[in-house]
């Protein structure tokens, strides 16, 4: 996938980056069934059930779920890496779209297994954008990503599952597209416009976010309070709003800042 710095001091940086694909023709010809083989639906369901039950035991007061990360775009990023993915998508969007469709057909079994699981809520994580939004033309997403979502989600909806959708980055331009695929909720980083979600979907959908973890890293109480208030002012009037730091609380966050964030939340949480 390439490399990035997440941990403090960049200690997680990995300079050993290798792509097994020599050219875009290999990307266009890629067949996940040949490379990975078929997955067993029952075995996947057992794994999802185990994951869900572990959460229920460990966190009995939480909204427990299970889910999948490499839904479609994230799966393609993981397989091809950023450079080869962007090159293939730019060189021949239609052929790369067919590669995406083949991957989605292979991955459908994960959603069939989720539908058969005991978990009442499933998390579908797919990083379809980056910080500035779409990295392929939006029309491509609407031709190759969202139609596959509808196929993925059909058995989940039939089985009565609640679907939570997560993407990093800014997916504001695709909020309506994602909603139209049948999801019941959104999990978002601070880049995505939570106010839009609250105004259009706040009475019908769940949404989780979207405080900026960088504010906590700074540790200034007045800034932390203002960030919590910003989120609460948007979401507090919506029945399905969960206050959260939308891009996680990394381990180098000052403990006092995290505690004050929670204190500010509790102060403002009463409806």
C-alpha cells in the first residue's frame, strides 16, 4: 500500500515498499479467484460471530458489531498499492472498473456471511476518498463502486442488519450516493461535512463523529471544549448521533487532554 507515518515520531514508517504488479496490463487481468481462491461462507460466518461475541463480552454496554474493511476501494488499494491503482485508473478507467467488478464479485461472500451472522449491526469500512475528496472521477465511483455496494448490502438488508458505513477522508460529495445504497449510518472524520448529514439524514440515520484528534493533541482546554461544542451543536438534536473523535485518539495524546475531552462531552451530553 505504500507507507505513512501514524505513530509518534514516525516509528511506524516502512521504507520497504514493493508492488508485485509490473504494469497496468497485469492489473487489468487480475483475477482474485485465481490469486486468493474462493472463501467459505460458513467459515466466514463463524469468524464474524466469534468477533461479535467477543465484543459483547468485553464491552457489554457498547453497540457491538462485526464487519469488513477491504470492501471495494480499500481492497483494491491493498492489492495494487496507490501508484499502480492510480496509474491503472487514469490509463483506462473502464478496464480498471472491470477489475473492480471482478474483485467485488469475489468479495460478495463476505457480505453473504455477514448476513448470516448473529451480529445485529455490521461495519462496512471502505476508504473511497482522501483528504480532498475523490481521487478518481466521481462518475467512475457511480458506475463501479456504488452499484457493487447495492449488491453487497442487499443480503444484509434482507436479513435485518443495520449497516454502518465508514470512510476516511472527505466523502461529502458521496454522502447521498452512500445513503442510496441502503446504509443506516455514517462514521466520519472531521473532513466530511457532518452538518450536511445532520440536516438531511439526522432524523433517519445514525452518524458518528467528527471531532478532530489534532485538537486533543494540542492539549489546550479551550480548543478542546470548542471542538466538542461544535460537534454537539450539530448532532445533539439528532436521535442517532454518537459523539466521537472521527480519526481516533492516538497513543501520544496527552492523557489530561483525553480526560478533559470526555469531561466536556459529559457536560454537554444531556438532552
